[in-house]
């Protein structure tokens, strides 16, 4: 590689980010940042779900339980107790026959 070409490309790259940011409106910069953040969290969530599913299959194989049941148990272990309580309350409210 030509060291001079590399240095010249790097110099342009160092200028490009701030120049692009100054050309964008604040709302557009916020939208770009939000999009990137959501993409990173989505990937993390997918990895967590995949790992939980693999672990559920292992537990199901060892115990003879259903894979879906094992996955639900693992999921309930990962959420905080107050959220489990809130979900239970919502289910009980939704299960009732409410009269309007």
C-alpha cells in the first residue's frame, strides 16, 4: 500500500464525519443516532433470545419437558420480580369478564 495515499484518505475521512454532522439538521442527527441504537439493541435482544432457546432445548432434552415450557421458565427467570407481578396482574385483569 502507498503510505501517502493512506494518509491522504485518512485526512479526508477525519474531515468527513464532522462535515457531514454540521450539514445535517439536529432532528436528522437524532434520527440517525436513534436508528443506530435500536439496531444495536435489536441485535443484542436476538442473541439473548437465541441463547435462551439453546439452553431451553438442552433442559428439555435432559428433563423430557417441552421446549416451549422450558423457554418460558427461563424467560421468567430473566425478568425482575416486579415485572412478573405486573404481568400476572394484567393477565388476571384480562381474564375476567368485565361488564361495561
